C-alpha cells in the first residue's frame, strides 16, 4: 500500500510541476525518448527538493547555476 501511495505521490508532483516539459537528459543511445519514466520523475522531484534545500541553507550568495545545476543533475540521477 505504501509503495502505491509513493508511486502516485511522485507522479502527481511531477505532473503538477513539470506539465509536459521534458526533465531528462537526451542520451545518444535513446534519442527518440518522448515520455518520462518513473526514475525520471523521481530524479526531477529530488532535484527540485534538493535545490530548494541547498539554496535556503547556503550563506551569502547562492551557488552559481553552472555549478549547482550539473551537481544536482548528477546527484538526483545517482541516488
């Protein structure tokens, strides 16, 4: 029951926040991908939550986007 709830919660948050915009990286071996997988939705949710947490905890100026973006992409897909 918990797994079904978690699956539904991840998809609902993904669909509400990203409304049809692709959030996955285009891979050379899978260039025709048109729909996200559950792992793509989970990585996008992690990326958004971690971006909010990291920027709210950083002291002073926030991290530059060219550092924070690739860092979060890599961590969200690896977790």
